[in-house]
């Protein structure tokens, strides 16, 4: 009896130890970072930088999975429903907090931004009003005047519910401009049409626009933040140009589904804070027009909730809806 009891006890201890070792073995397989937009945009580029640097640190492949559609709702919903085991993550732009406020319907059953697990805020990006070859406007005031004279002037955005869309409608109300929204499925297609002269204006982050500035194909007419951006200090703020109270910045953050274990969040956050400070990563983020941020998961949590509360009010007040 004693021998049998000891055998059973040892077997139980061994099983418990094996289970504990398995629980601590994360990651034991590849990790996926979902981007809810097409390849080629800022969010996609940041996700790929993170994936490249995380893989050797974690000892597992880290792959980027583009799942575009419905202004990010489809990809975000996919991650929201995933198992909270640290193997499915979401790299999201600030559209994450706005899209469902603007869309008339919510594909894929939607999501609640408050139910995701914040991991790290990658950085922030100022938003600029940009004119392309589709307009002769060289200043913000000229663009506003042209929109009134022509009965409207189109501006492209990466999608309905994006910060660029909401900013565009805030600007219209504050300035009296008649800019008509043209939504695209991401940054790259929007920029392509502006560069090609098919759409005269866009609200955009600095990185994608920068290659078009040297030859004058595009112009930065104003920046929508309180102070001039270090990325383009020669560009005046909207307030300097007489349009006050219109300040919106974009940002990117990494999330997991609800319930990701704290130890996995801590591991990812620690690695990514170190990655963001690497000189080659900082250089890549500068090219993208991203001002690195990092910090604790709480930083991203506060940013997420603050944007959700602010833009719930703004969307309701302006009656902003998807085109």
C-alpha cells in the first residue's frame, strides 16, 4: 500500500511539474501580429519592425497577418475573439478607437476596445493637411477658398472612422471649408490617388508623404497639433493659421485579446521598450514619421480610453458617419 501510494504521489507531482513547465513555456510556437489594414501603411510597417526584432528575442517566428476591411473592424474583431494565450496580437492605429463610432453597421460582430489587453504604445504621429498635384492650392487658406469656390474639394483618408476622417470633419466645421471625404482601404491606396492627382487633398501622417515633398509633388499646408512638429518645423499649426481647437494626432499600439496573462504582457512590454530604444529601430520609425513613445501598458490603456471618450462626443456632435 505504501509503495502504491508513493508511486501515485510521485506521478501526481511529476504531472503537476510538467503542467507548470508547459504553462511557463510561452512562446512554444509562432506568434501572429494582426494588422487590420493592407500592407504598405504606417501600422503595417511598425508591426513588421516589431516582428523582426521580437523573433530572435522570443526564439519563435513572429509573423504579420494583414486582415483589412471595414476600417479595421474585421481584423480587430478577429483578434478580440482569439484565445488570450499570447499567440495572436493586434497592432492597431488610433482608428481602433474611432471606427465603430462612425460605421453604420459593424461587420464581424464588432468589438469593444475596453476589452482588449493593452501591451505597449509604439509612438505618436502628427497629422498634416497635404495638397497634391490635383489642386493648385499652395496654402491652407487657398485650399479652403478653392473648396468654397468649387462647391467642395475632395480629401482622401485611410478609411471611414480614421483619425484623418474625424479630423477632416472637425476642420470643416471650425474653418467653414467644404472638403468632401473620400475613404480608402488604408494609407497606401489613399496616397497613391493623391500623388496621381485623382484626389486633391489628404490628411496624412508625415512618413508616407515625405518622399513626395522634395520635388514639390505634395505640400504640407498645416499640422493639427498644439505645437509645430519636429518632423517638419517649418509647417505652421492650424491654430497659427486661424483654425483653433482642431488638434488630432495618430498613434499605434499593440494589444492582445482580453485576458492575456500578466507575465506574457510584461515579457512583451519589456522587450518592446528595449526594441523601441534601439538606434536602427528609432531610425526606421523616424522614416515612418513616428515619434517613439513606449512605456507601460497603462500608458496605452489611458490613451485608448481618453480617445474613446473624446471621439464618442465629437462624432455625436458632428454627426460623422461612414461615406
